[in-house]
């Protein structure tokens, strides 16, 4: 598969949760992204719309990528929209990103 027309997608029959949209995913066999070897973070705010960040993660996983998915609400950071750095608690969100970067990137000496 190399042409864009070779990419076939289908929507899930059922959403992954009550407040989530049904994802559009690749049909089998999924295209792979073997050259995408950098750490990837998908960071989701509690009040961010639309609720399909989990679909981005699933799509990347189908393509052989291993993204990290962090929901800020799971870290006790509540009320954020998709414009995290404009929120009053932006330092809390930045701290989550900094912690992930420390873990995801190799130390340089």
C-alpha cells in the first residue's frame, strides 16, 4: 500500500465509553508508520472538545506507534479546555508535560 486511495477506514460500531465518540480506524491490514520513532504525547483536558483524543491514540497504535495518553483529570487537574496553556492552572499542565519529557527523552550529558 502506497497510494492514499489504498487507505481504508471504518467507524467503530460502539464507542469506547459513554462520553466518547466512535472512532474512525483503519481496516485490516492497517498501514504502518515505521519511521515515526519519536516519543509522542497526547494530552487531553477534561473540558476539551471534541472527545476523540482516545481515537488519535488508537489510530497511532494501529500504525505501530506507541503514544503516551494522559488525561489531565486522571492527574487531578480539572476543567481544562484544549488550550491548556491559556488556562489559570497552566503551570500544573506544564508540570505534567515536563515530567513526561523527563521520562520520554534520554538524558544528555
